[in-house]
């Protein structure tokens, strides 16, 4: 809900004519709260979003990335820490893992992935690669500075 509201405000405030909203009053607080820790000179973000001049050319890209859930990246989202944990159910691509649903839970301390599948071959594929997936996820979380205990199960 908050992400949707932020998306609407950022899009409207940057793209609408002057008078309706202002960058300083309506957009800058959202960018400063959610984006500028990375999107500033010398940080990992590919562009600065500190000023109207910086952010305006990126309005459509910001709207697209936020609405797609790609920004802010989950590891940087303070809502996870504030809410205690975050859970999602994701039906996976039938062409890759037929009849499989991923249940993902994330807290400040752990990451839990549960793959539910009816297919014997899919279950075996997940079992065969589960240790590698756990290692890759741990490596990625450590590189982001957000290490967590990881639990991976296949049902």
C-alpha cells in the first residue's frame, strides 16, 4: 500500500504541471526516505536523486521500477524491519518448475523458502540444487550486508 502511494505521488509530482504538487513538498521526502541512501554521488545507485534536476529525467523509469517491485530492493526496504517479517506466495514458471509454488518469508534474521510441488521430477531437481541455492543466497545476502539464516524446504 505504501509503495503504491509513493509511486503515485512520485509520478504525479514529477510529471504533472506545476501547481498540482511540488518536488520539495511531495516528492523529495519520499526519495530521501526510500532512495537517496543509494541514489547519490559516490553510492551504488547509477544516478543521483537528490534534486528535482537529478530526478526529473528519471520520472518514468522510477514509476516503472517501483510499480514492478524492483525498487526499492527488498534488502533495503525498512518496511521489512518495521513489520517484523514479510511473506509472499509466488507461483513459479510452469516451463521451468511445473506445478510449483514458492512460499517466501523474510525477517531481519532469516529467509525461509518453501517449494511446494506435485511433480516428482521437479522435487528431485529442487533437492539436487538446494544446497547450491542456499550458498548463492547466503553469498548474496552477505554481499549486501544483510546476512540471515536461510531455511530451504521442498514439499
